[in-house]
């Protein structure tokens, strides 16, 4: 069946290309229709108290998100008119300023001290704006735009949802540049590493089609995260370029054996399908590990990338052959010498000193693991944005003028006595870092009669048997001090209401921290175990996967350990993504060399000669693959304004190089040294291979013979 499909595909290349291009149209529409979620906190588990508290803020309090608006050097009349205009904006559920409580006519010095300190600071005053939809919803984003349109240059809108809005704007402005830089650098690398100046453009076009298919089919997921949107295309380029190179090299190998190039391509298609279906399993396993994260962002990225790998393989098998046939003459016409350096001498050195190299590899493990385990993480989005971003400027103003770096929202039952509420408020205000507390009871405590409090204010603070407290903190979210502050708040509240919940940005980030620490361990273990099993089944061995997985795990530890040695913090998602991608995508380097090593042993070579040939033949494929992933991700890291995107791409780029160096310079020594162990613990290690055994990675291109250009008659038939 596969032979018939391959035969048909090679006879109708123009038709195949036409269908492939037409399918990009609905994919492009699907890409446009796919919603992007820019709220990283929305992915934390729904069963956390902070998440449950957020639901209560949405219903019954109708304040799914809250921002602070700082107005500098403007008269009270302007602020009063502004707050009234903001209330009319679609998506705004309430806007609170001192005029809501005591009236705009009251002189500032006559306002109760606790309100005055909260709403005024020097020449600045602050308003509280609440939204009826979630902070990253389209309705809230539009409301933020509308509020900014109402404000003058002396107004500064602060808060998490505003950071989300600015993140969205930066992403929309830079995404096309991300892809353009990644493609340009990948083309440069492939032009140097492959034997034709035209071939890289053909391969990139094929990968581009697969990327469009992948991003377009995300519409069936409903939405994807902005992190997935930012890096998915670059990752798909980096991890699937091997498949394209494999098909081409297999085609080159088949050309001398068939008079008609179309028959050679048909054979290459069959070989590619059988080989790549096995090779892609390790990459898919790495991405699937992300789907087991408690944080739903893992499922988001994992599903998109698994789909990307599958669509990449499918495009290589079904579409790329037609492209290669149509461009065959141009590819052959513009052939050049491959510029990859030969590592024959270094390979000989490594094999000759295999014991020392293996000891060196073992000695690297302890410091690498130590440094990796002691690397520091950062979690917040705002710390990774440019300092001149409007939301960052506003947040700094809020911190400087009002000593507010974050706000906690407490939901507790509303039947607590005045005495109990007073004790809670006093205890909270006494905590280190707490700058102010707002509650219904505290408003009454200023001497304002209950009947005098506007309905909008009372409805904001009391609904459905619950009351709401807003506790402002001078501490930034996602810090050790904030974690201690939140724990102390829980202890105070639970003495009076065991079901009280603390939510808001600080509590949500704390949930994110606790969840991610578990997810890092889970993804590390699952990805390693899954790939161990796949390699064990491929080689029918327990010792070979142990060595290969250990080699790549060492590369991962070194990658994360470098951040510790440099004193730089790692974005918390980086280890999770790296453990899956670096292990899943680059373990193929190790499998490639091991497979070739086994082939040479089965051909009768001794282990030194076999590993030398395996290393010499595998080096070009490893170097090409690693450099493409390195160049694509490093380029994005340089131009990304959002620091978290840059941090992820930096570690991906560094990881590709480290994995390649481990496989090029340390793995040959270890394989040669442990070959006697493999021989005793691996089934059919030195026997002839089974015909069904999959080839897991593209072999190095044969230097000779160079195939003849596509004959005119065959070219004419191929274009039909």
C-alpha cells in the first residue's frame, strides 16, 4: 500500500504541491481564528485556594480583575470626572475613588487618615478599577484600551491585567520578526552544512508548510498560550529539519540505483516513512511528558508540539518529495562543497583516550547536578518586560508613590462580628510589608454611617454571604518574603474563618511556584523514562538506553548549571521545556551514532574501528541538526523584548550545542569503553540486524556518486 502511494505521489508532483498550498488557506484562517491566552496565571490548577478565590471574585463580586490608576498633578474635579467616565466603559464593573466615599467637595485634609493615605500621596491620587471579565479576556483588554484613551499623559494604569495587555502588544509586534530571524539563520546554517544553495530553501518551504498546518489546526484547541505561540514555530523548525535532510539524503542514495528519478524518490519515501516514524517517537515522547504537568500550560505546549512533529513527518513524506522533484535540476546545478569541518583527528583522539574521556564525563556529573539543583528561578511576567513598557512604568509609580507592589484579595464570610474584623485588620496591618487594608468594616470604622455608604461600594465589598478585603503589600509577587507574608495571612484568617481564601496576583503566583516545582520533577522523570523505554525497545537492551539517556541528562544538567555559575535566574518554565525538548530531540544524536556503531560491529569491525567509522559518519548530521536548532533559537533570544521568551530560547540554543558536544566528543569514548557490556546485555548486538529495525536518524550524505541532473524527459513527466 505504501509503495503504491509513493509511486502515485512521485508521478503527480505538481498536483501534490497545488493541494498542499491550497490546504494552507484554511490553515491560515484557523491560525487567525485561534485565540491566544496571555495570562500565565490562568493555567494553574483550578483546585488551588487562590484559583477558587478568583472564581468568587468573578461571581458574586463581579470583579474578575482589578487595576490601579494613578493620576499625578491634576485637580480633584478632573479625577472625579475621569472616574465617572471610566465607570461607563464596557467591561468595567466598578471604579472606586475617594469621591465615591466622602464626596469630591470634602477637602483632602478632612478625609479620614486611612482613606487619605490610601488614595493620596503627595500630588498623586489613586483609583481602583474593577472589571467584569477575567484579566486576559478580550473584553478586559478592550476596556484597558478604552480607559487609556480617556486618560492624559499624567495618568498611569497599573496592575497584572495591564501587564497582560502590554505583553500581547509586544508579542503581536515581534512574532513575525521571530519567525523571520529563525528562518534566515537556519538558511545560513543549512547553506553551509548542506551540499546545495537551493536545497535549504526547498527544505524551509516544506517545514513552513508543516508549521502553517500545525498553527492553523490549533483552532480546534480553542486557544493556545502566548508562550506556545512564540516558540512553537521555531521549535518545530529546529526539531523537524532532520526529517527533511533524511529524505533528501535517502533520495541521493537511491538515485544511482534507478534510471527514473521518480522511482528513486518512491523508494526514498517508503524508507523515510519507516525510519522517521520510529525516529520521531523519542521527540514525541519528550513533548508528551509536558502533558502530565499539573499546570495546564504543559498540556497546551505539549499537544501543539506533538501535533507539530506528526505534521512535520507527514509533510516530509507526502509533500517534500514533490518539491524535491520539481526543484531537482536547480538543486543539482547549485551544488557546492559542504563546509562542515571533519572531526576525524578528534574522533581518533577521543577513542584513543576513551578511559580518560569516560572518567572526565563521570566527573562532570557531580558539579553539573549540584549547579543545576541550585539554580534560581524567576516567575513573574512583568520583570521580563522592557522598563519603558507603560504597565511597568505605572507599576513603578504605584510602588514609589503608594508603597504598593502587589494586592491581595481576601474572601471570607460576612457574619464575623465587628470585634473579630477589627482583630483581623489589626493583625494584617501588623504584618511586615502590608501597606494598607480596605474592608467594609474598616470603612464604617472611620465614622461613616452604614446608610451613608454608596450602594456601589457596599456591593463591591459584600455579596452572597461573603465579604471582601483588599490588602495592599509593598512586597513584589513571587518572592520568598511574599510567600511568608501569605502564610502568615492564612494563619490569621483561619483562626476566624477556616474557609477564608487569599487570592490575587501574589497568591496566584505562589500557587504557580508550588505547582511548577512538582512539574519540574514530573516532566524530568517521565521524559527520561519514556525515552529510556523507546531506546530499550529499539536496541533490545537495558544498558544502551541507560548510557544514552545519562549522556543527554548530563547535557541538561550542564545547561542549567551554567545559569547558576553565571548568577542568572532561570525562567521557571525553562527547565520543564528543556528537559522534554533537549532530551527528546537531541537523544536522536546519540541513537544515530549508536546505530551506526552497531552496524559496523555487525559487519565484522572491531570496536575501535567501528566507533571511529560511526563517529566520522554521524558527525555531519549531528552538527547540522544542532546548529540549525542553535541558530534559530539564539536569534529569537537576541530580539525578544519579552525576557521570558528570550530566556527559554537562550537555554534551548545552549542546550543544542552542549548536547552536540557531548555526543561528538564524549559519547564515542563511552560507547567504545562499554561495548563489551553491551555485547552481554543486548539482544543480537553483534548479529545481523532485523530487516524491520528502524533507522532512527538521517545518515551522513554519501560523498559519491553525485547524481546526474534530472533528465529532460523525466522532468517533463514529473511536472505533469
